[in-house]
C-alpha cells in the first residue's frame, strides 16, 4: 500500500500578493527594455497577460480556501 505524500504548506494570501507584485515588476522592467521591439514587445505583453490570468486564478483559490467556513468539530 502506498503512503500518501505529505501536503506542502499553502502560501498565505499576503505572501502570494507580494510575490505576484515582484514578478509583475520584473515583467514591467522587461517591457520597458524591449519597448519598440517588434518581436519582443508582443511576447512580453503575452507573458504579462498569461501571468495575470494564472496568478489571479491561484490567488482567488487561496482566498476562497481562507474564507471558507470550517465545519464544526463533533466530539464523541
């Protein structure tokens, strides 16, 4: 019988927001460096949009988990 893999600790919403902010700042810097580049600018813009969609989904999931009502414990 296989033993279940231990779950990894979930990142807090505050930590997620800080990480997302840092990553978006890096993408924005890359965007400024390649401004006017016909090939580079659309790629960075696509990366920025994809990053926003993925992180937004993960952030929403995290917020839902944090705010979900916990079931009451039944003591026997």
